[in-house]
């Protein structure tokens, strides 16, 4: 897999660098050609400048037929670096001087300036020699100056090397930059991701999630989230499979029970038939029948004792299995309750946080406007006072909403930690109940239901706070889900009293109540009036166990149809002092 990643990065890097090399080559070649043609035009301009410098003296020498002076001037021109050859002709087209590289042209003298390109990288500049005398002009000959590619190249040689060197330096730097970027942003993250995927453990899929952190929101982060989502789906599938296996185990247990009943019925029928046969035999021969009856009874007794022993062992094993399943269901119900709290608190926390984000964005915008006015020196006292007022209001809005979010999270944190723990500690009961009610407020958010709590101040108890949180949560959620099912504005009352080392929780609602038959089954495990609608039938059963086992107390339920439901819970304070 690592080889595949390296190959992918190498191919991508090769393609990017190939495009860059091609563009760099094209741009460099274009710059070289532009420099060449620019320098060539400059050389041509210098040839024109030579005409202005030497044409007058050369024309006079030609007019005076002073060929020696003409040759001297020609030697001077030929010695210049830009002149690779020259031709001087008389007025009849005869060549007076030919030096260096040149091209034979038209034999007739020229009457105007001509710039020409020739083969072998030669180019020439020709101009006539005009002598002015008494207001008349007379052409006494012409001059052709030659230059070539070498002259131009010598001038741009350093520039060409600089362009090539610059391109090489930039190319080398970008190659190093691209290789480093591809390695840190693609190759190494992919390799780390592959190594974690290769360490996938089917037995513990939750520990096989990708834990790589990315600073940017890119495709690698999307790949990580998709892979972790697949792991989550696998975990859910495993949980469903485990549930199916548990159901199959329960079905097998029921089948074993039916087999036991059938075996008992067969044993009864067999015993009756044996008794009838023994009676018939007794009529024929009482002594033999009596001996056989005794022997048969002894064998039956041993058989029954053996079977009873086996059935007792199977029953004990079944009870243990049932107890374990019950504990798992109770834990699942507790975690489901905690999950409901999480969803509600998360929704309520989002509101103040959203307001805080909006306020912070507004304050940032006003700061930017203030900075712009200050930099442009257009800041006025009025705009400054307006900004201060808006900043104070925004800061107050931020502070109030963040404090609200902090209070919600703190309450939920304390209740959530206690619900997942059975640790016993001392705490103020009234304050703790208020924190529980605070964490349950999201459940009342879109209803007109209300809850009233009356508890003595500074009432201290020493017990498991998680049990108190679970009991109060189950009572409130049962009122919302069952008691207020068809009630628009229900009321819940929770009165707390202290009585000689004991605490009494008197909880009541004005919901639809329970019938006498429903009340008798209220604390039975798996009994619910919403079977198939999400009800597990374990809420009140968990309450009963928490009160009687965790709190060492008692719980009584009272209810009538359309008169609400009342719980009276009594348990010891667990401390020698009840008032701080």
C-alpha cells in the first residue's frame, strides 16, 4: 500500500513539474529571443550612428578622390567591434574598399538607406555618400556596413547565462518546495493513514478508528471521517448481532423449559401406566408384584432424584444468566436516559453559543470599521461614542450567553458523572435536585408543563448521588412520556421532608394516572404501557431497585385514573448531621 501511495505522489509530482519545466523553458527561450532581437536592433541603431559620425569626412575624401584617406577611414570603421565587414563603392559602382565579411550586391550605387538581413547570420546597413556643393547634391558613392550574430550574441551572452541561471535556480527551489509539500501534505499523511488501517482489529473496532489530526479541511479529512463512519456502522452491526444472539439464547431457554414440561408429563403418564401394570401383576402374583413394585419404586426414586438434580443445576444456571441479562438491560436503560440528557443539553447550549458567535462577528465588523476610520483619519467623537456603546452592549450579550452555556454544561457534567457512578458521598440534596431539574429543562422546552420543588435549605445526605439523579430523572421522564400524554399543561410537585434521620421524597403529577391493575404491575420488570413505541418497561423497576438496594429505603406508588400518580420514597440520610 505504501508503494501505491508513493507511486501516486510521484506521478502527480512528475506531472506538475513537467508542466512547470515546459512553461519555464518556453518563457526562458522567449526571453532569450526577445533579448536577441532587442540587442540586434540596438546594433543596427549603432550602425546608423556610425553614418552620422564618418559620412561627412568619407564623402569629402571621395569627392576629392583621396583613396588613401578613404582606406584609412575604412580601417577605422572596421576596427570597431560591431563592424564585421564593410564595402565602399564609387559613384560608378566600383568597389574602392572591401574588408571582412561582405556580400556582393547590386552594381549600381544606392540613393537611400537600406537595412538588410543576409545568409550566414549577416545583416547590413547601406547608405549613400551625398556631397553638397553650391546648393546642389551629388552622390559620390555608397557605404555598406556588416555585422553578424556573433556580435549580437557577445553582447547578450551574460544576459542569457543570467536568464538560464535564474530559471535553474527557480526550478531547483520549486522542485524542492513541491517535493517537500507533496511529502508533508500527501505522502506522509497517506502513509500514516495506511499504517493505522493495517492495524485494524476486528475484535475491537472502536480502537481501530483513525486518530490522525489534520489542520486543513481537505480530502484526507473527508477520507478519515468516512473510514471512521464505516467503523461506527460496523460497531452498530456488531451490537445488533449481539442482540440477536441474546434473543436466540432466550428462545433456546424457552424451548428447554417446554422440553422439561413435556418430559415431566411423559414421566407422569409412564408412572401411571406402570402403576396399572403393577396392579394387574399384583392380582396374578402379589408377592412377585410387590417385589417388582419395590424395585420399580427404588429405580424411579433414583431416576427422579437424578433428574431433579440436573434440573436444579440447569435452573440455577438459567437464573444466573437471567440476572446478568437484567443487569445489562438496567445499564442500557441508564445510558439511554443519559443519552437523552446529552441531546437536550446539546440543543440548549447551541442557542447561547450561536448568539455569542453572532455578537463576536458584529463586534469584529465594528472594530474593522473603526480601524478603517482611524487609518483614514476620519474618526469622529460621535462614531467613537457609538462604537463604545455598541461594544459594551455586545460584550454584555457575550458574557450573559457564555455564562448561560457554562451553567448548563456544569449542571449536566455533575449529573452525568453521578449517573454513571455508584460512589457514595455527602452532598446538599436541594442543590443537587436543582441541578437535575436544570439538566432536564430541555425536555420541558417545547411544552407548557411545569415542575415545582420544595426542599429544606442545606439538607445534607450521604448516599450515591447517581441513584438520586436516576430516580428523579425516571420519575420526571415517565410523567412527560406517560402521565402527560394527552395533557397540554401538566404540573409536577416534588416535596422533600426530613424526619428523624430519614428523608422523604413526595413526588406527584396531575397526569392521566393508572388503573388499579396497572398500579399493581408498576414496578414489575418489562411492564410498560407503550410496548412497541420505545418503552422498555425497566424505568420504574430500576427506580425500585435503586431505592431498596442503593438507598436502603422504601418506595410506595399511589394512583387513580385521571387523578395523577404519586411516589413516596423514604430513605436514611446516612449522616449524623442533617443541617450544615
